[in-house]
C-alpha cells in the first residue's frame, strides 16, 4: 500500500468571541502522571460519501476551542512540575491519498502497514495528530493519535464525538469538564490504606535495573491474532460461568476470563507459576461523589487479579471470572482516595518512585494486560455521513497486550486483538472456541 502525503499543517483553535490567554498552563493530575507516557493511535474507516477535508478541519478547529489542552504542549513549569501549556500551538493535520480501493488494502487486524495511516507516535510535540487518507472508491480513513498523559480513552472518545458534532455544525454537548488542577486534592487528614508504592508505582532504581530485551528480535516472533466472539458464544460463556449466581457476570468479565485461561494454556506455562492481568478501572462512577462523565483527563487505576497457573486452567471458568470481579470491585472510592492521598504526599519524590505503566515492554508472559474499549462510543463518531464501518488500534507488537473491541457488526459480538508468540498460535486456536 503506497500512501502519498498531500499536505501536513497545524490546526489551531477557532474561538467565538474573545480569545483566551496563551500564557496559562494547567498541571497534570496525579492520575495523568501515573498513566502511560505515549501516544495512542486508532484507525477509523468511513464509507462514501464522506465530507470534504476542509469541513473536517474546520470542525477540528472549533472543537479545540473547548478542548484547549489538546492544542497545547507538555512541559515543565518553573518548579519542575509536569504541566500542559495552554499556548494554542495546535494539532497536526495530514492529508493523504492511496491509489486503490479501501477494500483492497485495509487489513482485518493491526499490521505494520496500517502505521502509515496515522502520523508517527514518537518524538512528537503535538498532543493530537490527525491523518485523513482518501481512497479511489471514495472511502476515507481517519488515523488519530493522542497523548495518553492528557486524557484516558473515555475522555478521548468524548472529544472525538464532539469533533463530529462540530463538523456537522451542531452544538458540542456536553461541554468538557476541565478541572484536573482542582478536582483531586488530598484529604485534610490523609488516609493511605493500600500498597500504592508497589502497585501504581515502583522504585526508579528497580526500573533502571530491569533487563533490556532485544525488541527487534522478539518482535519478529510475535504475531497479531484477531478473534471474533459471536454474541451467541459469549452468552454461552456467561451462562456457564453464572449458573447459580444472583448477578450474572458481564460480557467483559466472562470474555476476559476465557481469554486468560486460553492464553495461559497456549503459553505452556508451568503450573507453579503465577499469572496476573492488569485491568484498567474507570474511576468516574466509582468515586463518591461521582465524577461527571464529561471530566476531561485521566481517571483510571488498575486491578490485578492473579492465580497460580495450575488453578487457573484446571478449575472452572467461574473461578477466573470470580477473581476478575473480586479485584475490580476492590478498586472503589476508598482505593481511589487512598491513591490521591499517597500520590500527593512527598513519598513519591523522596523514594524516587515511578509509574508501573509501561508501553515499552515487548513480552508480558506469564502476565496479561487488557485495554477494554467495549464501552467507547465508536458508533457515535459521525462527521456527517454516518458512523465508521471499521475501527481498530494501531499495530502494537507487545505479547500479552490485549484489546477488546465491540465488533463493527454492532450485534453485541466482541473482537479481541491478541498479540502472541508464533509458537503459541496453533494451541491458542485449538482452545479458543472451546467451552470446556
């Protein structure tokens, strides 16, 4: 697939009325600081007819006036604190073409080739980048990258929906709640109840001494596999796991538990080894009082269900599902407020603690990490010609880094993106659709 870059420029906010000062900055919250320090990229494909690039660009300029952080830059203030400078320097906007029909070149799963459908992720000043790629059939692919320190997936999804509204000339509703500098203050009497120094954080000395792997050689041994779980299969899993349970287990809990067991079997791990999953937990509905859904920033911590391998694969599916639910439930209001107290204390700086969120690992075995996009409003992104008919994350060759997406069929089925070692693929396929 040969992509021709037609233009590349910066898009800045367009304000109605007075223009705000560009000499302000907003500090990162404790949740921003502890998340992944990287750009995340997503690909959206739209069928024709699609609006012209100029309309989408104007919509982007309008929505940036409400989401000013995206048009700013990351840096440090005079005291060395990480901040977002609200300088309106803008976002990258790239126009590209492909001399082919979309159906002839778009892969069904993330590959190295789709990285050409979005701007690069490294060494980038802009906090958001957009690439509109046009095809001879009239289809359009929107490649979108956003820096994770600025916002989590929930907040970024709200921005994307708002961008579509602005492009269509509609009011942005709801308006983002940009209060990251005031909303997460520690309590007057801090109460640190959990082991945050070994969960969200680790000692910087340990991080520096972690073994360095040969990323390129390991990456060659990894294959990105896509699994489609039909709604019927998921319902059978749920029924199997939920028999006799007052509150049936969710699609997410059951599908993830199934994948955890199947991947662990396929890896051929020793029974005495311990395996765990890192699961993102959105704090908006878990904190008391609840944080509005329109809060713009990061508000995610993690749950870590773990098990001995022999118990995970030999005990019923319900065992894995119960582990997942039990650990996620623990990440509650008390946990979030304990983290806020800990992260705002001087312990982090005095002990040289750094975040455990790391996207640079190539191999996670015997562990897993899951990014669940099941609740993101993909189908609400509309620039004027309807929802995307296809969406997926970009290529990430990290063994054990799972993505769960709602299928673009829109029927309740789930697509799982599963990077794994080539040697484990046949075993994974053998177990994947088994209900045992």
